[in-house]
C-alpha cells in the first residue's frame, strides 16, 4: 500500500473528526480499498492511530474496512 493512500486515509479521518460534536465520542466505519497484502491492515491502523483524537482502530483485511472511534474537545 502506498504512503499516499495512507496519508489520504488519515486526511479523510481528520475531516470526519472536525465534524464531531464537542467532547463527544463517535465510531465510524470507513471503506478501505486497495488492501492487497497482509501488511496493509497494519499500515492502515498505524496511519489512523496517528490522527489526533483517534482512540481506537480495528481494521479488517477480509471486509476491507476500518472501524474508528474518535473523540474531540475542539469546537465544531
């Protein structure tokens, strides 16, 4: 998986995080395309965990999804 894909995924999650209500926790399921090898879920998880306000990440290679729980105290 390319670094640009991981960066794009992190950017998308950052944009999602900016719409979360103040001090709220939200869980979202993201479709993750282009996971072709066994190391892809690790790369996706590490990229998403690096995003501010992400508290939990579960990546499924089989389902091609990432379930992300995030929280924020920043204003909308």
